């Protein structure tokens, strides 16, 4: 909701929490999130794999959104449409976090994110005249935003090196510009 810039009243995220005994309420907590609770069936969860596991979580998400809509005004049509697109796209959660054209060199860089049930991957890619000239996975971690969100922000050209920088962390990756000029 935050990324889509959808106006809401008092919160900027919906965090569906799976619990054994869900409450009927849908409170807004201190981090400006509303938290609908839904039933989490641990036995069923442990027996599922692949697309069945995706559908298990989507079912919980849909139930949580319906519960949230009973307490707060939310864009249910947009959210359910997004879930349909995710399902039809093969459950892929991939996006370009940052892209930048370094015009004097004709090189475009991208930070590509891929989030699965088992991992998060960040790939640095560089293209020139529409063709890929460099592509490398530069960071892998657990599939939890707390583990990766602070690690990267953008690509900068510093001292003739492409550097993946973060707001509050050391540079994550560096690649000499010269390595890409010869390609």
C-alpha cells in the first residue's frame, strides 16, 4: 500500500498475522500497520509444497484482507486484482528496485530483486544499447525484509566504480567502470 501510494486512514501497511486463535479486531499498531489475525493451520502448512503452499498463504491473505475491510476502508478491488496477477504470473515476486542511466558512458544499471519462499536475491545488471553487458547476483539472504531492506538503496558512480550503496550501511558491491567499457 505504501509503494502503491494508496491513501488510507492511519496506516500504510496491512500485515496479516496467522495465529491459532485469531481475534475479531483489526488494530492499527505503532508502526502504522493494521494487523488482521487469521487462523493458521500448522499441520496443513507443514504438509504442503510448491503452488499448494502459495495458495495456502494467498488464502490467509485474502481472509485477512476481507477482515480488514470490515474495520477499515481499503482498496479491496485493487488488492484482489494484484493477487490474481501474482497467481497468473506464476507466483513470481520480482521487481526492479532502482535503475539509472549513466549517460556519458551509455550504461544503464539496475538493481533487480527476487523474493521467493526460501530466499531473497539482489542482482546487479548493466546494459548498453539494450544488450546485457554484466549481470551478477550480489546479495542473498533469508526472505525477510528486515534482513535485506537496509542493505541497498541505489547505484552510484564513485571514483570510476559502480557502487551499490545503502542509506545506513557500508557499500554492498563495487565494479570498476573500466570492466564495462571494454564490452
